[in-house]
C-alpha cells in the first residue's frame, strides 16, 4: 500500500467521529466483529447491505409482479452472450474470473493466471475489460497452447452482467480482485472465491474471505501458475464442499438481512426516518 493511500485512510479515520452517521454496504451478521469497534468512533451506523439485493427487493416490492424488471448497476456495456454459454454447463462447474473495473495486471501476470486456470482443467468465463492489461494486449504475446485450450473450455468477454453470472447455477467459484462490491455480491450468492487483491481495501477483504468467513483462498502477493492452479482446484474440487457450506451460510444470512424484518431493512428504514427528521428540522 502506498504512503498516499495510508494518508488517505488515516485522514478518513480521523473524520469518522465528526460524522452524524455512516452508511455501509454490509450487513450486521457479516461484519459484527468490525462494527462493534467502528461504533466506538461513530455510534450511528446504518448497515444496509448487500445494497444490490436490497435495492432489487425494494423495487420488486413496489412493482407489478407481472412487469419485467431489467435494471443493472454496471457502468460498462454488458455482453450477455456469456449467459447462453453458461447455460451449456453443469451446475457449479465453471470458474468466473474478473478483476473489476479498475484493477490492472501485467502480461506476465495474465499468462501465469491463465496457465493456472487452464492447468486446473476447469471451464472458465473470464471478463477481460479493455485497458486491464498494462502496456496493452495482443494474442501474439500468449503461448498458442493457452489460446487453443481456451477455445475448448473457456469464454472471454470484455464485460459481463456480474450479478446474473454469480447467480447462474453453472458458476462454482470466482477468481476475484477482492473489491468490496465483487466480494459482497459473491457472498450474497454463496459463491466461493480465489482472491488476488490489488490495492487498498482489497487486501483486507481477501484476508477476511479466507480467515474469517472461510469462503475461499487468499493468494495475495503471489502470481504463480502452480499457486493459482491449486487455489482453483481447492474451491472447485478438493475443498469445494467445505467452502460451499460456509458460502451458503453467508448467502442465507444476507438474504435474511433484506427481508422486511431483517437487519438491513430495519437500518434502511431508520436511515430514511433520520433523513426526514433532519430535513424537517432545517431552518
């Protein structure tokens, strides 16, 4: 982590006690270990996550059930052909790979991860957005054996409807950069993770995935094909049942949190009431 990032975090931490409240995209059960310490700095915390599922639940509750809802939080154009590709695979057999909308990798890291995934023998859907490879990307930089094998077991798109992908029955694991949105979306759908964090909160998120929530493998600070292969095999095969059991537990808790009497719904109601009270008290 750079000194600038550390300075920013310290500055934000000092500002927390001055806030009237904090709105967090998490749910009480998931982050109870951290929230009790945060409330010492700012007692008024609204945990209203998983925000994407709470949002959909609220929209669905206020919409005609016969009316189709098509909404997306994506800032990139989604390639939905990958959903048809997933439809051709058996349940929990495909690895989803994405490093999000900001993280980048070198061509050397790309090749190492690619070899690790290919050598695991796992079918994969890989989101590889433009600009995610430093220095650019050309197929001539990649060994022919990777390209050939990818045509047999892989699908590569520039961007995908991630929420729909993670909800698809064919997805059995997620190789992620451990950004918070991706992490909580994966938890909400009960999908085990291989974590390859890049910067800031991703390092902590990946640590929690393996050591606290027990839903995946953290491979931070490494980019070795053998390590990638083992991690993929762990979540997709040898330890899949163990990780899936933990992931299902968190998915159920996330689902409960957005019910009418769930913790996130209650906090959302409290947030709305507090905002209305503040606005009424404005001169």
